[in-house]
């Protein structure tokens, strides 16, 4: 299984409409990716088993979780 970096996911998601409803919306989390030096508050949309959007825009979801004050980050499997 090929792993995608957060930067790759962000690039893929930037062209997608955010108007979709997520299965799970992680709201206001500190998204960190050491590979791209991203360290910012973002909303993350998860649909099925995929991240479908990483955005500053508002998201809605079947389940909405306010992750303010928490870090949302990749698994750091291949950072070394």
C-alpha cells in the first residue's frame, strides 16, 4: 500500500468542492506535517476511509468532532 503525504493529500483536495458532507469532520485542529512544514489550524473531512478535504473553510459532517487544542497529523511512518 502506497502512503500519501499530507502535502499530497492537500494538493489533491484543493481542487475538490468542500460542499460535500463528510462522514467525520475534524474541526479546528492543529494540522501538522513535518515534511511540508505545515503547522496551521484546519478542518479535515473524512469520507469512508479517506481524507477528502483539508481546508480552512467550514465543513459539516454526519459526525463533527471539535479537535481544538489537539494535533491532527500523519502517522509519521516514513519520516526518517
